[in-house]
C-alpha cells in the first residue's frame, strides 16, 4: 500500500491551527482513514465507548498531488497519536520559520510539504515500523519529521470501520441551530462542577433545554426559538406561561420533543470542537434516543455558504434511553 500527497498552505493552517487542537481534546489516539477522495479522523467508532467524533475532509481541502493505492480498494486506515502528529507539524513549521531559507521562498517552497507513509528501522530494532512522515526540501537543507503509527488495519478491520462510519452518519430527525457556542460553553463550564449527568431536551419548536439536578441544587438553561432543520412543529399557545421544565415535559408527552441523559464530561468535551472555529452548531437526538448528536458547520470564508469540503460531528452516548 502506498500514500503520498503534498499539504497545501490552507491544509497546513487548517490542521495545525484548528482541527488537530480540537480533535486532540476528543482523545489522544484516533484512526486516520484515507480513501481515494477523503481523509477522515475517527474517534471511538470501533470501540463503541466514549464520545465518538468524525472529522471528514475532501482531499482538495488539505492536499494536492494526492496519490493512494492499496489492495483494499485504495483504502488505508491506521491509528495515530494526535498529539505527536500535531507536534511534528508544528515542529517542521518552526524549523522552517527559524531557518535562513524561510526568508527565501523561491528556494524553500513552503507549498511543497510532503506527507507520506513509509517503513523505517527504528534504532536498536530489526523490525521495520510504519511511520507517517512529513518532509520538505530547500536548496540547502531538508526537514523530516516521522510520526509513528499502528500497523495498517486489515481488510476486515477497514470494512468494519467503514460500516461504523456509515452508521455514524445517521442524522436526527430534528436539529436545532446554536449560533453562539460561547454562552453554551460558559454555562456547561459552570455546571461540570455540580454533577456528572446532564439532561438534554430538544423540541420540534426550536428549544434546547439543559438541566442538572442533585439532592441540593437544580440548574438549567434554555435556548428558545432556535432555527430548526428537519421535523418541526408549532408550540401550543397554552404552554407559553409554563416553566421550562413543564413545557418540555408536555412536549415530550406529545411526541414533539425528546430527552436524554448524557455525561457532563462528554458534553463539555464535545464543546472543545469550538477550537476548530466552526461558524455554528446543530444539536439533535438520534432516533430511539440512541445518542446526542452535535454537528458543526463551517462556512466558506467571507460567505454564509456551507463549506461542503469539511464536516465535523460528535455523537455522545446516552446514560439513559430517554423519552421519545
């Protein structure tokens, strides 16, 4: 199997400044899944434990001169330590910036940072080890950074990963748009010291309700009249003067809302995806209350149009089957 490509300047900035810092918060180790058209970072899709995340990029969003081949329909997947990947990318950029050739772009082509799969013999070892290698060359020097990776997944494991990815693409029937993640993050940051479990309710009216209860305290926050994608309904006029909790309970009884219990730790971790600087986020509860889904939306710079070359979403496991 072979893979090599050149990272574009946009791809370098996207990974180094936004995507890798966010994904590293999801978990130290991720699968990197490469196909003919996409590069995909996957967290916990095979284990089924903890928060799952999928960050998918069209190859043009990160690379140029993209070449991949394998006996498994040109698909390659392996595990990689994201902190090591991020450190290697930062290191090669730092060395470049500090070198004399950094001031002579024609001789040191910053746009030609190659990334490829290689096998090398580590020191004091007779067993070749796979690496993901960064390499860039100037007229007088070359910079190489090797990131150790796992043995590439077998054909059966890649098929299992693809099936898990297909399953993770199932979208909730109702999604509500949260344009300001900062206020949500500030609230959850305060709540995480109160307890471990959070109730999340989402209605077809465009309401997102968060609640945490202990024997001594009850905290809640409600975001109302949010933009709704998918199934929606009109709120009953007689519910207008009810408390948020009563209004939510009635909506659940009518089938106009769903409620699930999730880990506060998982919810807070999903909000760390704000490090990727998405333009907004959508929240929804999967059918049968199987998970809480968070979809982060990115716009094409300078526009309000969705950048379809990038997708990022998380799936939070529920601690209770919820109500539907």
